[in-house]
């Protein structure tokens, strides 16, 4: 008798309860490809450093249908030097790798407060010359990958962590807070008429103030006629996340009628009860599946195996108690979270 989905989910939750058991004891069965039965794209972040790892490549091509470059489509990769020469090599390699394997690519990210380059710092306060450099950059990137990405995070993390309005940045200082965002969307649309253009941010599940400010910005852009085409909620959460938080955030974002992207989900086991992890991933899947089809832009996991996670590279990483935030363990075996993700698919 084939296990019911509910039964698999219950099994995954039970397995997770022994989350502290050796990895082999919690690895789920060989999982059917997640992307095959999902009513929305299932994405994963990836990096050029992983492309030659057969275990990573096999897992990604089996379960995921879309790749978000983890850092190679950011300013730090495109403008690595002190001059204005653009380096497309890393992004080109990732995009070609994905295309050769039938994976779509989602561009992340054109404008981010967290990354600038000497090219722009030297033009700080230079007025029209700064704007020209900004326009040239956004246009060059969006134009190069026209037809090769399904969408872009045009502006990433525009809202202050306290939710009290927009972040201050080199971009906002030189081109004004909302105007630089509007300009980036207009430039991206002019360079790529078909890409879905997103605003993306984090902590929208845990900070009502930040979620309200994010939605206010989206409404302002829409009212001004900006080509805003979707809303991304990164969903970097942990096992202490209250049940229903993801569902509420996705529903709030969807109320504007645009596609919604759970764009970077990981569920850290560093806080809360690790046994909650499968249910949290299941909630994200159910929230996405509950949207009207046109709004289901998809769920993207921020890494394939636990060891691929940025959380394992951060300074606060504890090697004696490694974080296990993703769907597959260090050996690429499905965890209870992966089984729960699959069981939650309609
Ligand atoms: O591996 C390369 C190395 O070959 C190269 O020589 C070196 C030069 O700087 O860079 C190394 O790559 C690093 C990369 O992570 C892989 O470890 C980059 O320096 C480093 O900046 C990059 O950090 C990424 C970070 O964004 C900044 O771009 C993380 O991987 C990535 O997970 C993180 O992702 C962010 C999202 O974009 C936005 N939401 C939050 C999320 C987590 O911080």
C-alpha cells in the first residue's frame, strides 16, 4: 500500500524527533524528484564552486528546476576590481551550466545596499555621472542575461531592519530613496522586456513592521507605474518560528495580486526544536500551493545540502554543533524536512 502523503509527513515528523540521532538514522527514503510533483517551480541556490561536485550536481538536477546564483550575479562578482570593467565569467558559467541541464535561472540581484564597488564609491556625490554609471551597470547586466533568466531580484533588502522606512545606502544617497528603486526597475524592464522583476527582503515572517513597510513600498512603486512584477520573501528562518508565520507572510504579500517567491528559505536548527524543521518547510510549500497558479512563482531553498549553507560559513558557525538548515544532509541524503516538503505538495 503506497504511503499516504499525510502518513509520510507524520513519518517525517517522527523521524525528525530523533533529529539528534546519527544522520544515517534520519535520512529519508530515496525521494522522488521534488520538482516533478510541485505545482510551482522548486529552486535552489548554487555557486560555481559546486558545479564540479558530482554529488551536488546530481542532487540539484534531480530535485530542482531553477537555479539562483548564490553570489555570482551580484555586484561583487561583476565588478571585482577597482575599475569599471565588468567580469561576466562566473555568472556566464553558472547560467550555461543550468541551461545545459534544463534548469531555469533566476537573477539575484541587481541593486543591494550591501554591495558597492570603487567604481561607484569614486562617483559618490557626482550627480549625473553617478546616475549614468548606475544606469549603465543595471542595463549591462540585465541586457546580457536577457532571455536567459526568468526574473530578477531588481532591488534586494530595501527596508530598514526596524521597519522604519527605506534603508540608507550609496544608491539612495545619490539617487534618492524611492527614485533609485524606481529607476532600477525601469532600467531592468528596458533591458529585458520579459523578465519578472522582483522586490526581495527578509524577516517578513517575523517583523510585522518590516512587512508593512515592504508592502507600502511595493504599493508606492505600483501606483507610480513601476514594472514591479513580483514580491520575494527570503524566509531565512529557524526552528523557533511560530507555526503560521510563513503562511501569514505569503498571504499578505499575495494580497497585492503579484507573483510571490519564497526566495531563499532555510530553517536553521541553531534555535528552537529541530523537530520543527519539517513542519516549517511543509508550511512554506502549502502556503505557495494555496496561491492562485499565476502567483506561485515558487519556493527556492538557499542551498542543497546542509554543508552548502551560508550558515555553515558564517563566523558564528559552531563546528561542534553544525547547523542543519536544508533539505538534504551533508551526504546529499533526504532528511525528514525533504520528506515533509514532498508530502506537503498537493
Ligand atoms: O568562493 C569565492 C572565492 O573563489 C573568491 O575568490 C572569493 C572572492 O571574494 O569569494 C568567494 O565567494 C564568496 C561566496 O559567498 C562563496 O563562499 C564571496 O566572497 C562571499 O561574498 C559570498 O557570500 C554570499 C553573500 O550572500 C554575499 O554575496 C553568500 O554565499 C550568500 O549565501 C549570501 O546570500 C544572501 C543573499 O544574497 C541575500 N539574502 C541573505 C543571504 C545570506 O546572507
